[in-house]
C-alpha cells in the first residue's frame, strides 16, 4: 500500500511544487496515511484545505484502502 500512496503523491507533488510547497509521506498504518506538508505549504492558512480537498481526495480515489490522511 505504501508504494501506491507514494505513486499517488507523485502525481500531486507538481501542483504543490508550483506554489513552492511539497508533501512527504511519513507513514501508512491501517489505512491512515500520515504526511508532512513542507515548503510554502507548511504553516499556510490554506494547508488544511489543501490536505482535505487535494491530497486526501486524490489518495482516496487512487488508493481505496486509504481511510484518512493526517498531517504532522
């Protein structure tokens, strides 16, 4: 499952990098994906929306085993 999540994040990454941000996979445990938003995304007021409506949505579409995405 980790490989599938990494592949999905690779598709999301260019959009984040266009705004000087990035996402790093921290871990996958029982369907919960833990990520770290970095660069301009770290501390951005829109980070929560990016996480829910961007990262989590795409991950759930491409990796149905994903139940939740949590940022650390």
